[in-house]
């Protein structure tokens, strides 16, 4: 499970939003909400890149009316494909803008958890309570540029670091072994365990 997935699960559980354990078509209200959230964020990206779009509210209303005028006919495989493509192109956009996404996601998650007490809107969307404050994204980007937070470059360099066991790049999903003096990262559990076995064998030979 990725860190982001874990964060979203904790948010949904906090606000009693149902999580399906296996591929399932949810009720119509959930389908409409999830599509609308994606549309809203896409329009926010549009405005973030090109300035205020006067037609934004009209587009949102058109999408909302279109969904409300008909019952969902969900093709679950097509939904999975579309969401996978959204994940892919979203990460591609972050990389194109040089934005390291984990620290941004952490701030958004922390801010979303502060929506406790907010009104639950139509379809289950959680509104923002009066005391809610948005995440300081500008501050995060400043810290990325100043080196106070990880950057795309630093993570790419880390990705290319050789595994001490097999010498292949450690990659993104690393396995860490903590010793008294140092933390060592490996590309896989198999390499980590092989390293431990060899270290124990070497220690035994030295003792003899």
C-alpha cells in the first residue's frame, strides 16, 4: 500500500465514507460525487495554468446536470482504466513542473483531516469548517527549491543509488535495515535478507 493510499483511507474512514474491499460498483450518489470531484480538480488545474476561467461554474453545472439527468451505467473496467490514466498523467504533470509530490500530499492530507466539524454536502463531499485553513503549498515549493524538502532531483538520484547487495538501482520501493551505526537500503527484501545472512556468516568466521 502506498503512503498516499493509506492517507486517503484514513480520511475516508474518519468521515465515514464507504471503502469497497474488492472491485465493486458503488451506489449512484457515490458515482456522481467521485466524477464531480475529478471534474472540479481538472478545472482548478486549468485555472492554475491559464488564469480565471469565466465558464468554470457553467461547466461544473453542465456536468452536474448531465449526471443528475440519468442513472449511472458504470463500466468498471473502463473506470479502472480512466483512473489509472489519471494517476499516470497527474504524476507526469508533477514531474513536468518539477514538483515533488509527497510533501505536497502530506500537507493536503493534514489539512483535509482538519475538516472535522465541516458540513457534509450533497453526495457526501466534506465541506470546510470556519476554522479550516488551506495547506501552505507555496511554502512547500519554497522549501523544495531551498533544499529543505526532498526534490524530484534528489529522489531521482536516490533511485539510482546501487543496492549494496546486487548493485542494481535501489529504486523507489526500498527495504531498510537499521543497525547501530547506519541505515542501509536495499532494492528488495531478498537482497536485504541475503546481506544479513552473509554478515552473520562473516561474523561467525571472524569469531572462529
